[in-house]
């Protein structure tokens, strides 16, 4: 791209917060999320922040030739994300660490070997070298990223649809959660 003569901007979003949706059934049935590397930490990003960054880089001047790393506002471990969801639904949710080889066997059911091993290596690195929040989103949009944790602001639910489930978004800086809120899983 750099040598093509065409204007470009690169946006590299961190893992989206909605990826915790795949925990919903385990939370609903047991209140336990299982996986490797409980202490792996990343600042998950809200899809709305990514969308806003895309719009701003297309419409605003000053982004040609720039590369941005888009993240959420705080780096949370997998354990902290499970605990946060528990607080949102009003009952305990814990993250139970499984051995790497068990997680690898599960991944290899649907993933090719090389990508599965690369993902596990990356997550293992996040235990000792947590992925940190980037200032790039605020630079682009003029406001900090939305937090993963459900915080102040409006609790109005705005329905969104994905291929796998219906979503609700807590407006006004709140968190992202499955349809009806994570509270629907609370009992």
C-alpha cells in the first residue's frame, strides 16, 4: 500500500469486547468460564469505538499514511472479565484455568494447527506482557474508549444483531452485553 500512491490509513483493533459472548452458555449453565491463561490481559474494544474511528479517519484530515492500534480503556485479565460479567448479572462468575494442551485440543477441533498454536502463544505472552491501552482511539475520536465494565451513563438498551445472537448495548459509556443484558443470564 505504501508504494501504491493511493491514500491509506491502517486501523488495527484489539480483540472486540463482544467476543466474550461465546462465554454466555457456560455462564448461564454453570457460572464458570473455562480456558487457558486466566491472567492474560488485554484492553478489549467496543465495536462502536471501532466504527467511530473508521468514520473519523475517512472524514477528517490528518490520517493519511497513519497506522493506529485501537484498544479499550483498560487492560483486564480473563478472570477480571468473568468477575465483571458476574457483577453485571448479580451472581458470581469465575474463570477456571485449563491446561494449555486441553485448550489446544479443543481449538484443533475447528482450527488448523498453526493458527491455534499462534493464538495460544500470543495469549500466553499476555500473562507476562499484558497488552496495554493505546491512546490512538482518543486521538482519532476526541474521547476515551468505552469501558468493558458496566459503568455510569444510561442503561437504555439498543438492540443489535449478529449472526450468532441478538445484542444489547448499554448506551452512554456502559458495557456491551448479550440481548437483554448480561442480567438476563443472572437467573
